[in-house]
């Protein structure tokens, strides 16, 4: 299997991928039953939830799944087609899966649990078969406020309006973070259940005080100068991830097709990890997101680590998530052990797991460059930015000194204490550090650059 791809393929026009769109793998006669010669596999994905690109946007643009299916078709005499269906969140994917209209879908950890519960309830069981991307501490979810907001910490959210998507991983982060801060998420804040794009508009228009969302909305708003990070989800130190779920009936009837999907996902993951800048540019082109934002999450040092393996620590975190959804009345219970099925991935891909990611490093992306440079310390990054000139910088990224969450250097909160500059995603994080270190003080980005040059 060749994963050394020299260029990304253009995205196939949607119209070419949707023939027989109603003939999903689970539809009568659509998967070869009764002599049918065409199988249409329907895949639900979230193009703007860029932590899922190896099972969605990037995979689709590379055409790897279609390649795997074409090879299978030559062997078994069946014509395979893929219908890609794009959604903003995981909820509609689950609705379509439990109606037998989507065969394979990708979504976040909290939606995955709802997917499992609804599948049992509606007798259309699903299985979690792989992971797309994860963050071991929870850094994929962030609470943001508008620039210039007087809110400085979670404690300031008491009595305020907060937009989130109830049932999402971002809502789970909000609930847990508020509870740790001694705030009742059901009584002490007014939560608005909104789609990410609606919540983003509500924040910028001043209709809500804060927004809790998943990748890539917080980074996008920060990059655009429309938001400031209030709470870094990595402070919870609980893993968060997105994964791939499949209808049990489809997987039973078409195990080879599921294997093809998982092999294609692994190839897309290899491509992303070996050529992260090209992958970010491709995803940006197809989603309309800035490549700099895509790279913040999906880059070589990005917030997300892409690895299809169903790691034990991720499954343990999934089990812990059940209590949050039960308390919200969104599920009664979920048998996570019955939902998680590592067999297809182990069957389809030899050695499915990559080595664990190390500590994030600072990274510089200069304009006109097809590669980035990484640095061991934030000070080295600042020196490189100063030497290049800010007008030559496309993006500079720096990890939070405590949580390791990567953030835009010019949007981070900088601290100097005589031992070199340190960066933080949130002001509250910087203030905690300063309060515990004599001589430390918060400085602006321009002053941090000047001191490093």
C-alpha cells in the first residue's frame, strides 16, 4: 500500500458522489442483496470539525476510500459508490444512522455515547471502530469570550449567558469546568443550546457572554480577532477525542467494506502526519477555514494527535463521560464495552497505533513556505519571529506553559520571570502562574518579542 502521496487530489464534485443517495448500505437491495450489482456506502462526516478529517474531509479529497472499494469491486464484480454527507454536528449523523440511512459516521466522544444509546433504543445498534484525533488532556474544547470582555475566569460566568451545543464534547467540558469552579451549570448560568456557527454569531453580536465549543470554532474566532480564550479545556486533564462509528448491521453484511474504510482512514492519517502543511491547505480549501486555523489543530505540533487506535485511556475517558450525559438526561446508560469494537481495525490495519505524541513545541510558519520550523522553547520562537519580521510570518504557534495546548503566539498571554518567556492560552492561567512565582509578570506580545530579540 503506497502512502507516499505526492499531491492531494481535488475534491470530487458532490453530484458525482451522490448517485443512488437513498440506496445506503442498509437499504433493501442496495448492498448486493437480491442480485443488486451496485453498493452505495453512505458516510456522514463533519467538514468543519477538523479533528475528523482523516475519516471525512481529507479522506474524501484524497479518494483513498474509493480506491480501496474499486479494488474490491474488481475482485467481487460489484460496483461500489460512496455518498458523502456533511453535517455541522454529530446529532444528525446519529439520527440518520439509526434510521438506516448512514452506514459510517464520525463524531466526538459525547455524541458517540448518544449514538450508542440511540442505536440500542431504536434497535439499530452501532459500534465504535476507530479514533480520528484526540488530545490527552482535553485541549480540543475551549470556552471563549469577546475581546475586551470583563470576564477573566470561569467564576465570572455566574449569572451569564453561555452558548454551547448540548450533548457535545464542548458542553461536557463546560459542565465539568463549571462544577470544578463551584458553579451549578443548570442553575448558575443560562445555557443556550445552539449550533456552533449560531453561537459564534451570538458571541460576536453580544447576545451571549461566552461560547463553549469544540475544534475548530474557538481557534477560528481567536484567529479572526473575534474571541479571547477564557478557559482551556486541557485544564480538566481528561482526554477528549473524535471517532468512527458504524452500523452493526452494515458491518456484519459488509465487513470487507468496513475494512476498506479503515485502511483508507489509516492512509489518510499517514498523509496528514507526513505532510501536515499540505493536508492543512487541502482541508482549508474544502472547508473555507483559514489554513492557519486548521494547522493549529491538525499540524505537526497541533492540539490534536491523529491516531486511529482505540487507546485504553480514551475508552476509560469515554466511560467517565457517561455520568455527565446521564445527569443531563440525554442517556439512561451506555454499555461502553459493548459499543467499542477494536476487531475491525486490528483486522484491517497491521499495527494500527502510532507512538504517543511528545510534548508540543513552538512552531513558525513563514509566508510562501511549504514547511514549518519548530523550536524547543518559546524564546527561540520569538527570536525567529523577530529575525524574520512580523510581516513575513503567516502563523506562529506556542504551547501553553502548563497544559501544553498549542495557541497562536500573538493571541497568547505572555509571562516573563527572568528565566525566559512563557505563554498561556488564557489570562487566568497566566495570572495563576504569576501569583506563584516571585518576579513573574504579564507582558504584551510586542514586549515579549522585543525582549527576545
